[in-house]
């Protein structure tokens, strides 16, 4: 039994077991979250956000360590973006009403952090598709995202110029609701662009990325009508967000760790396949050229050539089929002299005969 067969058998066995393990883990997580909600919404919120933060940092680690080997910049740009997104989500968790870590502003600061982070996430998902073909400087990209995250924090906690998003007793502001719809529109544009570029992604990665973005849209829509930060719509929004981040995990982190060849070297496989096709075509052409270099049975009178099937073909037809040569008929000088000499002789003889008959 070869090593390749052993590896293939192990992978198939793992794929059979893996869905059951994932279902069991998912059931345990949902059960734990259910009891967390019964005990404390704040506990549920913290667990949901911590899960998202861990996924975001994991995506960054995979993208950063594979930045020199991937041709598609989408993974790297999204990875760097999720570093900033995870950091801002962490600040959002600390600033949430009741945490007591960051001074409480009645839920407004946590909601502002949420909106700023979701703008950053949606624009990154869209921008990653736009700049997917361009080589980006890793240092510059990290600087831009960290500077953007720092600017959002300064606008909220130091300069106090970020628009209000939540007013206790009144609920969401017009800016917050409008921003959720704007973010959803950006994400839907990203869905359209992702669909157009679907053949540039592994099918597994594409499906999970597409579903992740759609779950994010549902989360944003759920966050457009809650009145209390502990309300039902807030709860549903966080559930959708957790599903979205889990799909990102499946698409990038899990695939990058368990199937790095498919994720990182997918284009290398395509190039290898194209090279093999070109090599086969070259061998075929060389084979055809070798046919003409062998012994060719040719008729001594009409110059027809006999092929391998026993049929006699015109010289021009045979060479056209077995080489890259193409024929263009003309008349050489010697034949031109002989042809016109014979032609003139026949014409003069015919004229003389006609004159004799006329007499």
C-alpha cells in the first residue's frame, strides 16, 4: 500500500467522522449559550463576542503566515482586516452596558463601536475583491488598518465626534439605522462581486464566504429595530454574527489548516495542469513532425502519398494534415516558359487551321 493511498484513506475517514464531530460541538455550544441567556444576557453577549474575536485573530494568523505563498490577495487583505475587526470587537465587548471595564455611556459607545467595526468589515469584504489581483504591501496594509481602528477609537472616546447611535429610553438613532442599511447594501455588492469571481475560489471556500456575508446582512438587519441592548433583536443579531464568523472559520481557518494545498496552492495546481496540457500538445506536434521525417511512400508518376490506412492522398493534403506547413500555389519561371511556349504554339496552330478552313 503506497503512502498516497494511505493519506487518501485517512482523509476519507476523517471526512466521514468530521460532520458528526461538528454537529456535536455545535449542539454543545448552542446548549451552553441557551443556559447563558437564562442566567445572564451579558454573559451570552461576552461569549458570543469572544468567539467572534478568536475567529478574527485566527484568520489573521493564517493569512499572515501564508502571505508569501498565495497569489490571491483576498485572503491576506481580509486577514489583516480581521485583526483590526477583532480588536474593535474586543473594545465593543469591554464597552458593553454592564461590563464596567470602560466608562458606561448608556450603551451608546458600544453601539458606536459596533457601527464603526461593521463599516470596516463590509468595506474590507468589498475592497478585498476589488484589489484581489494587485500585490499589496503587508506593512502598509497593517498600518492602514491599525490607523483606521485607532481613528475610530479616538472619534468615540477622545474627540467625541462619532455620531450618536443609541439613546437610552428612545432606542436607535437615525444614523445607526441608516448605517445598518448602508452596510447591508455594501455587503450585497460584495456578494455580487464574489459571485462573478466564484471560479477563482475553491468551491468550499466560495460557498462558505458567500453564506457568511449573507448571514452578516441578516445580522445587520436584525440590529436595525431593537430598543434595549438586551432585547430579542439584539439576541438574534448576535446569533447571526456567530454563524457568520463560524462560516468564515470554515472557509479560511479550517481550510487553511486542514486543506492548505487547496487554499494556498490552488493556482499552482491550475498552472501545473495548464503546463501539462501544453506539454502534451508539444509532444503531439513533435510526433506529427517525426512522421514526415520517416520513409514516405510516394507515387513516381502523380506524386500522391500513401498514408497508414492505405489511402493515396495528394501531396499537398498529406503535408497539410501532418505538419504546420500550408500550401500557396504559384508557377515557377521554368514552368512559366514551358507553359506559355506550349500555349502559344497551340494557339498559333489553331489559328492556322482556322485560316486554312476559311480558304
